């Protein structure tokens, strides 16, 4: 797979893309609200293992399916509480 930078209206992606420049594989998505996701993508959506860092400094590290947390994972509050 090829690695690319793709700029969207409200986000920027850096990572592996398929032949149609859709995020597919490992990458990072930086959102305009200062949150970001680092992990696996499938057909442009968060799928598999990854960590989302939210704008309020909280985070979720775990499994994703179809852009949503799914299965095992750990949510950490902005103050560090799990």
C-alpha cells in the first residue's frame, strides 16, 4: 500500500491508502477540533486497533468497528482516571 497525505474539509490524514486514495491500513487522522486518531483504517473508517485522543484530553485506546469503539478498550478521562 502507498502512504499519502490527504486533506479533507475538517481533517487531515497521513498513512496507508488504497488505489482510490481511501485510508486503508495504518494511519493518523487529525481533526479540526484538535482531536486525532492513530490506528487502523478499513475503507476510510476506523477499524481494528487504534487510539483516539479527544480535544478535551481524554482518550480511548482499543478496538474500533465502522468508526465506533467496539469490544475491548480503555477510556481515560482528561484527568487521567480510567
